[in-house]
C-alpha cells in the first residue's frame, strides 16, 4: 500500500512548479489531492484555470483530485479551500502552504502595494489556510495531521531586493514553530521547507544575470527535488518530527539551525556598562564564528 493511501491533502499554489510536483508525487503515493491555484502571474495579477490541468494529470495517472481557485490571501478563501477537501473527500489530513508571488524591489523603490501584496499571499496566506484547518482538527479531534509550510533562504539568510518576500518568509518560519506547539496535543506536526529550485519565479532572476537555463539545469535543479521531503513529512514515518526547517535543493536534503543562544554572559547584579561591552561583545562574536564554522563543517554533503 502507498504510504499516503486515502490521506487527503490540500496544496496551495499547486498549478505549477514546486506545488505541482508535490501534488503529483503525493497523488502517486495514494493521497487524494485538492489542487489550489489562482493561475495568476508571478506578481499575483491575472488568473487562469491551471489547477484543472494538474487535476487532469492526476486523474490520468489513476489518482483522485479536485481543483480550487480561491485566493489564500483572505480567511474566507482559506475556509472555502478546506471545505472543498471535506466536501470532495470527507475530511482533510495534510495542508501544504506553498502559494506565493514576487514583487522584487529595493527598499528605495518598493511601493506599499508591493509590500502588502507579497505579505498577503505568503505570510497571511499561511494564516488564512492554517486557521480553518486547525479549527477543523480540533472540532473533529482529527489526529495525526500534517502542516508543511514554505519559507525561503531569502528570509532565513536575506537576499538583496527582496525585503517584502524575506520578511514574509522569515515570519513563516516563526509561525510554523508556534503551530507545532499549538497543535501538538492532536499529534499534528508543523514543519517548514526552505526550497531551492528553478521555477517560473526563480528562472528570470538567473536570466537577468545573463545565465542561460538548459534542460540539464532543470533536471539537476528543478522543483521535482523538493517534492520528496514534503511527501515524507506528510506520512506516518514523520510522527514526532515537528517545528523543524528542512532545506531541499538540487538533490540535497538538509536540516537547518533554529534560533539558539550560542554564548551568554550574566551579571550577578546591576547592568553592564558600555565599557564592559567593549570586551564582551567581541567574545560573543568569536563564539558565533566558532558555532558557524562547526555548522559549516557538519553541513558538507554526504554523497550517495
């Protein structure tokens, strides 16, 4: 039996790219899929029925799927999306929050509308879909559910010209950690994916740098490399693994550091003087450097 047999998964932004690959792989593992996608342009404008194409692919391969074109940027859309799964398949077990848009600008040129639109789809979108799913889990006492959220190295490391996108993606990592705490009593895990893949959102960035994308590049670094960890986290084997950040890109799979105190000085009484900090802060920076060096050493890939 396939490891996701009869599990019901809602995948946002599943019409293309990473979301589509996740939908196809989970369906091949026996999951019943709700393919959510507005079919919009990368900046969030426009719409098409691209979700229906993915549904047709899944059905042609012998799977079960329905489409949904609601926006994830408001709670009403999120509620309708979760209800689509319940109406079509009688329940819901897996939520993959993948939908996203880009409106890259430096802070000097970023308009308020650029900021608001990106945070609405990414960060607020995670809330809009997760809230009704969480309420469903609690109301039905549905145990063993899975939430898979999508952050980015742009938010976790930072990236020039993406303040709006980075703020949203960093926020998603924090949001995911809180969901892991709040839904733990129901056995629901909440994990975060930091993906690296060539998609319609990222290919133009490389082309703007004068790079040419070949078919071999898509084979080595396409969105298909992100889907396996998502399918694995959706299954029973991932029970107890929660609040983690997994990085997947170009055949690599890694676990990322979470915020931790590396080194600390503490006074018995009083407050630190700025002169004392002249001595202490360099020691903190040295501790951070050693921590990063150790992490970099352990992060060297084991090739198999």
